[in-house]
């Protein structure tokens, strides 16, 4: 099978996840590309950009928002959005943080921007607002297992 560019970026995030001490299982979450199920109850949705420098921008189509909303509403499951920012960092957002920056009920295209000042943390804002606080680089992948 031919390797696609997006597979390389998703692999960067997935490698860090499977090397974590709390990792037990990785499964395809659904037919939607980028959706994975970690340890049976952690839904992650990975998006990437190959832009080499901050800021990094990500676009969410209305069907992406609906997909995230449905995952967020699953009882007993956790949702994380993992944004692969070129070859620099993976910015992981929890369900609560996702709802701060994106209107999951919107029927319009939405966006997220991750900006990292020199020697700084990830500052995230989206079409619906800003994340409550900066997200440290070291938060990923630990955040998925807390």
C-alpha cells in the first residue's frame, strides 16, 4: 500500500500514544479517517497540517463538527482532538476545550489556530473562542490517559 502524507503525520501522534505506559489498545474508531479508539473508551480525532511554523491552521467541515458532537455525547467515553502541528508538536484538546473553541452544532465551516511563541506553550483559538489556558507541549500524550 502506498504511504500517504497524512499517514506520516497521524503516525507521529499514534507512536507517542502507543509508547505511553497506560496504553493498552488502539483500534480504528469508525470509518472516518483520523478517528481512533484508545483503550476502549478514549476517542481521538487527529487532524494535521504540514506547515512547518507557527501558527498552524485547521479547518473543520460541518460533518466534522457533527462527528465530534456525536462523540462528545457518548456516555462513558472521552473525546480528544489531537492537532499535529507540522513536525513541531501535537496539541491535544479535551472535550471541554473543544467546546470552548468550536460550536459543535454549527452548520458552517469552522477553524482552529494553534500558535506557539518562541519557547512558549500552545495558544489555541477557534471560530467559537479561545481555549481557557495555554496547553503545554508535554501535555500530550499524558492528557489522554488522565
